[in-house]
């Protein structure tokens, strides 16, 4: 999938977790990365999936629109695009998240940027676990799972 000028997080693989965060042309950095990585890994365990690796790439609207056009033939902004790169039942993926969209969506939805960002991060993980969101019934299940993992993380995981 697309790889351009991404700046790796210097501690992107501390603790042996194969979850990395990259920043592409955005002035932004995640807090509590270690806890977040462990929590993302726990989502896969809870869903009965084996995780090999995920790269989260945080980027701009412009960058994600380019990816959306090039790989999905969609000509609109989106907050997230998930690429499942798995060749077996073990999961590998790349998740692109527009920080611009997350900021706008948090304002529109009346929630904090941090909460919306975590929701989108978990949304990408859930896509890799096999959840879809094209049809209403799929969207409803996805939202239910997002809310479950987000509320638990906010209550117990994030400090």
C-alpha cells in the first residue's frame, strides 16, 4: 500500500508489540502509546484473532483523499482507510487516519478529539478483525463494538 514520507515514532515497537505509529506531514503525537498498543492488542485477543502487525499512519485530509482515489476509486474525504495485508488467518494491516477529519468529526459530534481519535483507531482494528460497515446492520454492529471498546478504554485503559 502507499508509503511516502512517514516519520516513525522513535519508540514505535517498545515492549515487543507489533503495533507502530507513523506521522505523515502532521504535527501531532499520541500520548500513552504503550498503553494504547497493549489495548489494541487486547482487542484482537478478545475477538479471537492473531495479530502479527499493524502500522497506523496519521496523515492529512489531502494525503488520505489521494489514497482514497488511487486505491478505492472514491473521490471524497474520509477519516480512515484500512488495508488488510494478511496472507493467512494471522492479521497484518495498515491503517491510515486523517487527523484533519478526526478533528472536524469531533467538533461535529460534540466529543473530544482524544475520544474520537481512539474510536477511529479501534474502528480500524475492528475492520481487521473482520467487521464491516457498508450495510446498516454491519454499521450498527461496528458502532456497538466501537462503543464497547472505547468506553472500556476510557474507563480502565487510558490515564
